[in-house]
């Protein structure tokens, strides 16, 4: 049961954390689109990353996951451009923050790899 509560607590904090940038950081429309484009580029070059607890993705699956993630992110960005309401802005923030998590995880992975090679 503790696994369920840990998951629930993390999910609650995560979704609350998604609201904070949207509520307190008001960026102009063009800057949000710029962030979305940067996020798409980062996803193109870095995503997907896998954890040690999960099996490594085969190259075919990796490309499929990358294309699905890019397509979903692109659709969210296009919806924000076309509709531009609070819901699409929130969706765009989710994409940006998820991409930030990818960058942080990839950086930590590279750091650990460099530390192990030095020792």
C-alpha cells in the first residue's frame, strides 16, 4: 500500500507543480511559442530517455516513441496557436516542463557516466 501512496503523493505534487508556472509566470504568446519550438527541438535530439529499471528501447521502438511524442507536442503547440485559451496554454506548459525533466535526467546521466569514467 505504501507504493500506492507514494505514487499518489508524487502525482499530486507533480500536477500541482504544473499549475504553478501557468499561474505565476505570464509569458507573451510569442515567447510561449518559442519555448514550444525549443522543447520540440530538444525532444527531437534527446528524447526518449530510459531509466536503469526499464529495459533499453530497441532502435525501432525508440523512433516510434520519439515520433509519437513529437506529434503530440506539435498538436498541443498548434492548438495553442489556433485556439489560444487557458487550457492550451496549460498543455504547452506541461510540454515545456516535461522537456525540462528530460534535459535534467539526461544531464544527470551524463554526469554520472563522466564521474564513473574518472574513478
